[in-house]
C-alpha cells in the first residue's frame, strides 16, 4: 500500500510527493466519517484520507452511484443515449473494434451493454467485484473478480472507465488491469481530472471528488507517469467531457440525486463542455495505450 509519506512523485524524479491538504469533504457512504483530500503540489496527484486498505465494503450492496441503483424509466433512457454516444466515440478512437474486450470494473453494466450492442455482444465481457452480473448484463458475458484470475492475457483490449481512482494502491490495481490484456493489446484508462475547471469552480461540491469512493485523484502528468511505469506505451491522450453538473448541483443543495438533477445536468451540459473547452481541462482524462 502506497501512502502520502513515500508516494513517488511524477514531477520530481521519483522523490516523494509533497502533499498539501485541500480540506474536508462529505462522506457520501456514511461508513467512514471524517474524510479529506491531500494533493501533491508538484505532480498534482491527490489522495483521499483516511487510507482504506480494503474498499470492498463500500460496494458490497451495489448501492453506490457507481451501480446507479435508482436508474430506471426516463433516467435509464437518457443514460442509455449518453452511453451509446460514449461507446461509439471510443470505437472511433480505437480505429477497429477489437475481437475481445474486457470492461474491467463495469459497475451497473449499462455502458458495457451499449458497447456490446455496437460491436457485437460476443466481443465484450463485463467484470466487477461480485459473483453475479449486474441487471444490465444478464444474459451477457461476465467475469467476477475471482474468475478473472483464470484468464490472464485473454483479451485483445481492456477498458477501465472510472475505475483506477477507486483504490488507494492504484499502481497495484493498474497491474491487475494490464495483466488481463495480451502483449501488443490495447489498454484504455479513463479517470476524473483533478485539474478540471469545474473542480476549481465548484470546490468540494464537484461530483467527481466523490469521497470516500474515489481514493486517488489524477492529474494528466500523474496518470501518464503511472501508465508508463506499468510498461505501457501511450498511443493517444484525450479529454472527455463526462456529465457532472447534475450531481454537482445536488451536492450544492445537499440533496439526493434524482431525475430533476439529471435533467438539470443535461440542460447545463453545453455550459460544462464550453467551460472545459475554453480552459483546456476536461472533466476526465482518457489515455489509450499499448501493452509492450
């Protein structure tokens, strides 16, 4: 486990990061208590405190927003539309649909299913903590975390969309992710961008802080360095405008996210996109790499 006192800095020749506190945040789980974020003043990487050696208890009941337990009806349709657009954009970025894709940390499985609908369900496998697949992947290919151990190097491509930030030891998690793709295969990592303009404007209300579920907070520099150190050759780096306005507004008003905030976020998405375009700092960082 790598903590603040000896975490290597991506901007300082491997010396330890120099962390400063960003203050306290709301505990979205109600299971941890006092939570805070510290950020390295050199490379920009952030860490959530207190450290958690095992985060499994946060996801045991599939009630966190990562599994979208309340999404149904119109909300489900809106997210289906967005995930289909996101999946289509990813396929364009990859150039040619890989023959086999693992969606590592698939959460609700809604994006996984949309990706399978576009490239063929036989090409896409979802994977997460749990033994049984999420509702969106019933009847589709799925691997539990335990079952993954029997399939090293089995996939032509692996995607981990908003996964790497969910562990204190993100280096070890990245090693797990990379181990599932064959040599010469493609690895796609997407994480929230700690340097996003909306993180600066909205402060602790910005949705992507999401403590205590998000454990590591990435800058571009920190993510690049981590992926290179994992033996990956970076092929492309892109910004991704991930809808965050709805939940950020709910956070601002101290309310539970619901259809009203989803629709408000959709209405404000052009404003979000414009702010990210002007600032040059998108809400998420996507890096496409090759396993050497």
